[in-house]
C-alpha cells in the first residue's frame, strides 16, 4: 500500500478492531472504535504490519512510504532518471 511520509491511513477490518492485535515496523498506530489509524513514518522505505485475529488468522501488510516530490519532476530523483 503506497503512502507519503506522515500520511494517515485508516484500516478497517470486517469485525471490531478491538478483536485484533496490530503491530507495525514503523510509524504509529491509533485504535478507534472500528478501525486503526496508521501514521506513516517520516522515513521513506518499506514497512511491514501484521494484523492477527485473537485466536485466529493473521494478515501481513506491506506499506511503501515514498519520497515526496516537490514540484514537477525534471531530470533525476535520487540518481534515477
């Protein structure tokens, strides 16, 4: 799932969010009544999250926090054209 640094992403499971454990390798997580809000870290890169139903299945998520582009992209970005 793509994200920008500091972006907030709502993750809403089919069952109440409190029925699950949520862990992420980066960023921060807030629990709401029906969802988690994951705030992407300021550092671009790949970040993993695991959602585990208490006593049940596990789902792994991968977030790609991208480098923000300021203005039109002309030439190269971090050495890539």
